[in-house]
């Protein structure tokens, strides 16, 4: 009986560590995955549309406009979440142009 009670926290810890590692793998996959759409809006300014996985919402589609400082360094200027209707029914290039216009006007 005492052995069972002693081993329960250890087993519970292994279970939580496994779930935590799985969550980190999902985050890493979103970070390193290719965007659904990428285009250059102006010299040195790019736009990406990504669908991020995430829990009960089954993913969020995000438009981001960024300035390329170096090949490995970006300065994100506009970050906009889209509704499901926008993500499905609007053209990707129009979404990028709208985010770029929003950034210019702010």
C-alpha cells in the first residue's frame, strides 16, 4: 500500500512531462512550419499568413507584416487574427494588402 502511494506522484509526473513535451512539439511545429502564403509587399517588407494550431479553437489564422532587417532577423509590424470567414473566403493577397495598409496608416 505504501509503495503504491509513493509511486503515484512519480507516475503523475511522468504523465505531465509527456503532455508538456507534446505541447512543446506543437509550438515548435508552428514556429518552424512553412506559411500558408508568403509574399513581398515592398522592398524589404513581407507578409505571411499562417494557421497556428491551438486547443479548442482548432487553429487561428494570422496575417503578419514584417520588415526584413537581415535574413535571420525580422521586425514584425502588424499582427492580425482573422475570422474563419476571412481566412476561407478572402484571397490571401487581399488580406496581406489590407494588413499592410493598416500598418501604413497607424
